[in-house]
C-alpha cells in the first residue's frame, strides 16, 4: 500500500457559522436512516401480523431523500466523497 493511501484525511474543523450549521444538521439528520429502518421493520412486522400501515411510504421516502441530500453536502464539505 502506498504512503498516500495510508494517510487519513485531517479532522474537519468548521471555521464559520455556515459550516457549523451544516455539520450539526448533518449529524442530527443522519438518524434519518435509523428512522427509516425502524419504520420499515414496523411495516414488515405489521404485514405479517395484521394489515400494514399505509403511511409507511410517506415517512420512509422523504426521510431517506432528506438524509441523502444533507449527507451528500456534509460528505462533500468533509472532502470524503
């Protein structure tokens, strides 16, 4: 493995208010994936036990979309994409 491949990117330290906002919002919204997984597990369980709820797709699709967009900007800011 080359020396360049072994080095890690330096830790990112936000320098202004906008960067701090993006980092904090990204950290909070990263739980959108966890929410989507939990809601999907609930949907599968209800599908096996009873009637599945109709609101699952209304929650999961926007949660994943928002998390993807914010997570993309956060990873670009960290230069890890």
